[in-house]
């Protein structure tokens, strides 16, 4: 359940920390006091859209933190996403004045998507507009699936349907475009055959060009290298060039030996000249080895020029760079393979499509049977609350119509909708056609109470779902929520005193305006404070002793029930 909510510089709230208990918690206050701010702040912590407008005026950053008690489903999610598991789960979100936001789960950085995914394991929000969503297409199917915990199976069926349709589309494309595919295959086969004849290798062009450059300049290279050797080493017999580098260094060392002095600079000069002579000798060895590998080979040069010419010609033909010829060949081979379906391949694809269709059909039939069985229990559970909601004579039924083969879709092979008969003798019909707005709101509340009772989510929020009801009906709604609070934590934003009186915990939201700023204040009510707030909700400009007595009586009756 939700344990604490901390809010800092969020909208009209400068600093606030609220602690929540088990059972039913009510949040009340005057219209415009800022009751929605509490849920907005919680929504931000749960990964909903962050807006710079939430940052309190004059502040650089807003921050919201929500701490939840752990539960097995949430722990499994944390472990699957390699996030730390502690005694409690802390979701934190900050928003800068520029609109940037950062999220954290147990101190570890997390995306808004991660926060939303984890939030599904922790809390469920039922809004005052839920009754309008009952009129949307497929809303009945979603409610039945949620009630019977068939959502995972429904998602798997949707995957089977998409797989079947994807393979069927591929088969249809191949059948309808066989002539075009044949022409493409013939052109690709011709191009690939040319490339196979050339058989370019990866990085081959670079090696060919380097070798061609060496052979083209072989004669000049040999002459230049030999001249370098002669200039550096001369003839070891003493008959060579007396100006050779090695000979000159040798002569310099001999002259230095004639100097009888151990000065450090002189010793350094001897060492450097000795190293220079060694390096010249090593350089000549490397140069001689290099020249020994150079061959003036006109035949090999001709082969290289022919191979390079073929490379450049093929690259121009396909309008690509010569360096990309190998990769282009591999891509063309893959393209040809994808178009080279034999009759056996086509038959295999037909069998694959048939298998996918069978998997979908069997799954749709199985899911449809489970939905029908669950719908009977759902209808009974919903009507079980009709008397308390002043819908005594109404009949609620979940209707199914089996779709034909072509109409079946990712949701299954049934069309599902809710039908209501408001009074005996009157015809039944879809919700949107036979019920008033108030009746629709009460039916929606019954559905939400029933589906909430089957959820594994430990915290349920009802945001003004009791709009449009009052009197004894509102009191019965409050009792329903109080009863629901025995198995889940219930948080309810309400204007109804009959609902507020049923709460185990009560928070009041008020707006405080000063000379320079306006603040939203949220405080937990205790003792007489609760009586005063319920009395205020009962109405009237002035709270009389009779109103206070009525409020106290409502609270006492709720506690004793």
C-alpha cells in the first residue's frame, strides 16, 4: 500500500509529507482548494507526464516521492529489471523549471516508462470519468478480461492473430506478384552471376592498388634504394665512395679517439656517433631486405591492371564505389535468395499460415468460453450492488455475439457489450441508449467496486467516482468503499459527506492566501475536526449545532458498522 507521499515545491504546495494507513482514506475540501494537486503529484511520481507548470512559481525544481510497501508482484518486477529490492519501494521524480524530469526507483535512475510499469503493480486509479469510458467500443471486453484475470491470455491471442496475419500477407504478396517477382529474380540472377565471376574479396581492392603502385614504380624504387645504400655505407673494401655516411661516421670516431680527454660532452658525442653508425647499418639491412622483395615483373603488373580494370568497370555499372563492391555483392546474394522461393517453399509457407490460423482459432475459442463463464459471475456480482445504489429493478447482462470468420480480430472471435434493462417490462438495450447519466454513473461505480475486489493491486484510488449521487445512495456507496478497504487500501476524493463519514482516515485540503503567495494545505483530521469537516460538507453557510450533531452521528454510525 501507499505509505508516505512527500511533495516539495509542486504547484501550490511548498512542502508536505503525508502518511497513509490501511483501510479507507478520504480526501475532501472546498471546490478549487486543490484536491486534484494531491493526485497530480502522485501521478508524476508514478511516471505520468511531467510539465514545467507543476514547478511552484519562484522555484527551480519540484520533487515528489512516494513510498509503497513491497508486494510479491512488485518484487518480481524489480528483480526482472535488475533494480534493488528493499523493505519498501520508493518512487521519486523531479521536474525542473525548464520542463526536464528525472525519475528514480529505490535510488536507481529510471525512465518514466519504468515508473509507469512498476506503478501497475502498486496502485490503480478509478476516475470520475470512468462511466463515460463504458460507452467506448471494447470497454466491456476489457472489463471482463480484468475481472477474470484474462489480460495475459488476451495479449497472447493478439500476438497469435498478428503472427497469422503477417504470414498470410506474405503468402498473398508472393502469389499476387509472381510475374513481377520472376522478372526481379531474373535481373538479380544476371547481376549476381557477374559478381560471382568477378568474386571480389573483402579489402581486396586496397591490397591490389598497393601492389600495383609498388610494381609500377619498381625500377625507380630499386635505383633509388641502391643509391641510398651506396650513400650510407659505401664499399666495405675501402674502394667505395669515401663520402659514404657510415665511413664518415667511422672517420669521426677515429678523430675523437685522438683527443685525450674524458669530458662528459666528449663522451656523449662518442656514444651518439656510435649509435648513429649502428642505426645506419641497421637501416641499410632493412633497405636491402626491402629491395630484395621488389621484382620488376611486367606479367604480374599486367594481371593487376586487368583485375583493377574489372573492379572499376563493375563499380561504374552498378553506380557504387569500388570499395563497396564486396558488400554490394553479398546484399545482392541475399536479395536473390529471398526471391528464390521454390514450389516447396510456397507450400511450406501455406502450411505455416494454416498452422498460425489454427493456433489463433483455438485460442479465440478457448478465451471466448472463459469470458462467457466469467461474464455470468460478473453480471451477478454487479447486480449484487444495485440495491445499495438505488437500482433495484435494473438488470445487467454481458452480451456476446460470435463474429464470422472475416470479422474475427486481435481481440478474439466475439463482440462483447453491456446491456441493461432499467425497469421490468421495458426493453433491454446497450448502456448508452437506455440509461440516464446518473444511472450510468452508478452502474459504473458498481462495476469498479466489483473489478477492484478482484485486483491484486494493493492500493485503489477513487477520484470523485460518486459524482451525481447523494443522500442514502451516497451513504451506501461509502459503505461499499469502507468494506472494500478491508482487503485493499482505498483512497477516495469526494464531495459527499456520507462517503467521507465512512473513512478510516480523513485528509482535508484547503487553500491559504497571503499577501504575496497562495498555498495549498493538506492536513489529517482527528476527533472533532472530522465532525466539523463532515458538517461543512453537509452544507450551509454557517455550521449549526444541529449540523454538527448530524455529522457526529454519521461518524458514530460508520464506526459502529
